[in-house]
C-alpha cells in the first residue's frame, strides 16, 4: 500500500510539473472578448494548435465587398511599450471560436480620421482655455495627412469642423468652443457613429474628453450607443475626469436658505437629479470602459492639465501603431446577433487590445 501511494505521488508531481511547464511555455498571446463573455449564443473556442500556420507573404489582400470585418488591434509588451514589427503570418483571428482567414492586413501606412469630442458643459473640471490648448496640442501630434473632425457638446452636439487636415481650420474650430448647460453625451456619440464616421472609409477613431455622465440625451441610452459602436470599426478612446465632488459642492453652495420666525437660517436640501447621483457616475464609468474595451480603445483617467496633456500624447502615439486586420466571416450570420472576435498573436507575454466583436445588421450599407 505504501509503495502504490508513493508511485501515485510521483505521478501526480510529474504531470503537475508538465502542466506548469506547458503554461509557462505558451507560445501565443490573446485578446479578451467582451462580447464572448456576455452572450450565451456564442460557441466555445475549439482546441487549436499552438504553432502558427506560416503564410508565404505579408502583402495586404483587398476584396471590395460589403461584409469585410475590420479589427483594429494594438499590441504592447507587459510594460506598455507598443510592438510594431509583427507580421501577418503571426496573427490569427477567431469569430465565435472559429478561425477566420486574414484577408486584409495593414499597419502604420494609412491616415486616420479622428473625431475629437469635447465636453464643454458646466460640469467640466477644466477651464475652456485648458481644453482648447490640450486639444490643439493633440492635433499637432498627429500625422499631416490625418484628418480631424472637431465636435463639442453641452446639451446637444456642435459640429465645429468636418474632417480636415487643415491645421488653421482646426485651430479656429477649437477656439470657437464655448461652455453650455446640460450634457448630451449619448446624443453626440450617436451622431458621430451613425451619421458622420459611418460615411468615411479607412481608419477611424473617436477621442472623447468627458466625465461620461449624460443628462440630456432623452430616450437615447448607453446601450443604444454601445450597439452602434459594435456595428462599426471605430476605435473609441476616453479621457475621463471626475466631477462628482465639484457637483456636490456647487449644489451645497447654491442651496436655498430659509429663515424661521427667530431669523435662524435653515438650508433646504433638494433631491438629487440625474447627473448628480453617485449611481450616475458609476454608470458613466461602466459605459466608458465598455465602449473603449469593445472597440479596442482604452480609458485614461485625468485630474490635472499635466495628465490631460499626457493622455492626449499617448493616444496620438498609439494611433500611429495600430494594426488593422480584416476578414470575411466563414459562416452565414444572423441579423442582430452578437459575434465575438478574438485576436491571437504567436508571441508570448503580449498585451493585445482589439475590437472584441460586432452586431450584424444587414440594413446598413456597409457592415464593418
């Protein structure tokens, strides 16, 4: 009995060591798929080989059709440094766990169209002059051929400049921003995604400066915007600041004061409205994280001008190092169903941010 127990212990240690070595020697890195986590309709990923299928060439292959799915992808090492020398043959793309042929591959050789979206409502923690300065510095860091659309918003969006690479026109547009009341964030993003950027081909991104709290979009919801973003190949970067404490302080200072019959002051507290509650800020965090993660972008939290300028600089740098992968789905899709995308790169210890999925909508003139 003792001998068999010893052999059992030896075998357990042996196979445990093999499993640990297998984990340590994993030859690839993989993106996370938000849609895969949330949808019960998605099939599990099959077991796949751990060595890549090598292609003879890395030239881009373009087929002009309406069902090409574009997947913007950013790759960095564990220290956050971008990796820009990855070949097409090192990539694999999966839709709902099924490997797809990479039909389109491009990196750093096409201009971007960027929608620069500035929250100019009263709740902004930055002065309008600070926002203008940071926005113009961001534009100066883009490539000369990159085009920028400038949009500010308070209770409604204001398109100050359609996409252009004319720096003088962009400077004048930024200088024309002004502070207003209300925050129509969802209304603004809906306009940009569904009426502006969907008409433009090529690489596209939204760079949003806001606290993420919406107060003035009527029936439009965060879910509506998330679904619109999942039907496009637009990267969404959010530069988020926190206005909760400032809003509470302002409400306290502006509270009405009544006096009783002995002339003693009494502050009358009113109920908090939309945009003032803690749950509104929690919802803002969730929305900005979801839309950035879903599209392959990221969220930068800022509190001072130093961090604001740094966030704009990091985004401008990252836009120059985005890989674009494209594939034609190998199976017939169903309308309004979510499809998960996962990108795998056959190098270990990489951090991969990529578009995590899309909703198929055949009513659009171009499915991306």
